[in-house]
C-alpha cells in the first residue's frame, strides 16, 4: 500500500471520527428541540423518541406571548453589549501596554490579576453583594454589569496580551521608521493584525454574559430585571409548576442569537493575519 493511500485512509478515519463526535455533541440539542415540539409536559418517557407523537408549536407561541422573554432578551442584550464594550475597551489597551512596555511592578500586577481571575466566583458572591448593596446597585443592570466587566476585563487583558507578545516588534519598528505615530501604529497595524484574537475574545465575553445565571438569579430579584439565563431558570424553578416543553423551546430560542454572532465572526476566528508579515 502506497504512502498516499495510507494518508487518505488516515484522513478519512479522522474525518469520520469528528463527524461522529459532532453528532454525539448535537444529541442534547436535538433532544431539547424534540421536547420543545412535544405537546405533552414530559421530559422522559418509556417510549422515548426524537420525534414526538404529538407535535405542536404552542410551546414556542407561549415563549413569545405568555412569557416576558423579549424583556429578558433586551436586558441580556444591554448587559452583553455594555460589558463587551468596556471589557475590550479597557482590556486591549492594557494588554498592549503590558506586552510592549516595561514598568515597575509589571509582573506582580499580572500575577495578582490572574490570581483574582482564578478565584472562584461563588466564593466572592457574598463580598460582592455587601459591596454593591450599600451603593444601591443590587437588582440593577449597572451592578451586574460591574460584576461581569470586572471578570471579563481581566480575561480580555490576558488573552490579548498573549497574542500581542507573538506579533514581531519588527513590524512596529518598520512603521515607526516610516513616520507612523503611536496612535497610527496601534490603530492601523496592531489592531488589524489582532482581529482574529479580538473576535475570539469578544465571542468568549459574549457567551459568558449571555449564559451566566448564578449572579443574575442572586443579584436580580424581580422578573422584569431578569436576564435570559435567569429567566430560563425561573421557568423551570420547580418540576411541579414548570413546563419542560416551554423551557426547551425557550432554550432553543435564546441560543439562536449566539449562533448568529458565532457564524458572523467565524471567518475572523479561523484566519491568522500575521503570516507573511515579516520578510525573511
């Protein structure tokens, strides 16, 4: 058997493995979609089937017209956009400064930031509640945005710093020789080169804010202030009063915006722009 044939067989096996893996990962999603179309309020039954015997779209109708999901969507969108903007707006300049500048205490600050980021959020909940409560920031969007931004700004800093470290300094030195200012250097050279990592960082921040519910259900006490994650939790807070089909339908609906953003950013997330930037 020739080497070329062996490589084709190996590639086919790898592709088949990942296809099976993808289908395995999609099983919970397909099951949730099946439950969302089920006319019976049941999650598991003896005659399990991915295609329910009694199909209906009333569960999706209930999501949009009987539950305040549009209000929850608005709350999540506001928090996601603001937290994303502040996290990237502070994290990117800080990451570039930590990557390219030397100053006293640089390593100590980085170690302290990674230690704070690694600290379990559940353990800090009581402290955050006591800090925000006297300021009147409990049950407000601003309070939750502060919590999200404080967490993800550190993530953005570390993630972007790692990428800035890989950008050859020769590119910046060549631009400075050509007369580029610091602002032009960052806006026209560094940031365009960092677009893939910025896209990945933005996507991770968006997913975190969109899906986070521990702080949301504890810091938000009214249904009109719920985020989507907290609202979904309230739909199925108890197995006795909750509706599994409506809960599954809501879960499918709230996942769609994230999928749209992911596919929109997919090109930047999978493309490296630094290759060929420096001549050999």
